[in-house]
C-alpha cells in the first residue's frame, strides 16, 4: 500500500515526528499539515481542539492517506479518542507510546512529564502511566516558554539554559529517573535538558516512540509501502508558509522545496 501517511500538528513542532517517520520508515510517503494559523493549541478549549482536529483529518483523508498520526501532544490528549471513534482509518497519537516507553525506562517508578499547559492539565500521560502501574509517582510541569525559544532558534542559548533550570529544578527533589518530553518541540532541546537533569535521567522522546508504533501498526495490518518504493513528501500549512520552510530546513533530514497554504476551515 503506497498511499501516504498523514501527519498533523498545531504548527511546526510535529516536524520532529515527521523526522522520526522518515528515519524509521524511509519507504513511506507522507503528507504533513501544520495548523500555523491557529497555533498554539495549548491555550484552546477541548471542544475547539476537537473541531480543529476533525477539519485536519478530513483534509488529510481528501489526500488519500492510509493512516493518521496526531503529531501534537495537546490534540492527542484532548481529541484522539473522539477521532478514533469517528473515523475508520487508523489514527495514533503521542501519549500512549510515550507513557509506555517511560514505564519501560524507569527503575524507581518516579516519572516526570513536561509539556504545554493543556497537555499537563489534561493529565492524560499520568492516566496511562497509572493504568500500567498504580504505584508510579508522576510529577508534571508545564513549560510554555520552551516552544517560542525553539521557534526562535535559541536551542543552545544562555536564555534557554536559564529557562530549563527555572522550569526543571523542582524535579530534582523528586528523584525522577525518566522524563517524558511531552511536546513535539522539546526533543530539539534534548541537549540542554539532559545536561541539566544529568545522565541518571532517561529522556523519553514520544516522537521516536510514535514512529516505532506506526511501523508496527502498518506491518500488522499489511499496510506497508512496497519494498523499494520511493517516498514522496508533501507539506501544507494554514498560514505563514515562509516561517514553516525556515523551521523545516533546521529540523528535517531532507530539503523542503515547497509548502502549500490550505483554507482548513473549509474541511
């Protein structure tokens, strides 16, 4: 099945998920949609996020995708269940793969989660973790300023180091040994976060785990692309195409030559 995989995010952060899919599933074509006109989702209501997510899935289905990846932790936390109930196409999100990986990584059952305000408030990661083991200790922290720092390209900047320290220092008193990067932008801050947390803490990148889950899903359902299939990638946004291209060039392993703007409200 050489149809593309649909991947969407509230903006550009989901490109870290697209990057992992390119690496782990090199023969799979992909259509990426970034809702750059309506970003951020982290401050929107659940009903609004569900409505936005429906529109985007409708758009991706109009492009003939065989599966959808919700490459946004906020939409995964608040809209995934509704989407899976409404659509026949397989849809996977960020939360469950990240939670499973964190549980496998922890030795002392003290797990930290960082993300947007909406992701942290939803409590979805904690719910999954406690379902697997009721004795787990979950410590959460919203880190809203990480996203603008990443999008400004301030990855290894003194300001970023200061914000990492400010947000994460309280984790040290809880002796966590596993930390979920619960926002698709955060893997780009993996170096300053790891430096601050130390080598004793395993950083869990849900983007990596989602690509692994997608690979397994396609294999089990017999939906993999044919051997030797040359993957094609298409990119769509709801606004700010130039900014998207700049960010994509920093994140993706291949050059993005063009991105198209879509009136997503039509869907």
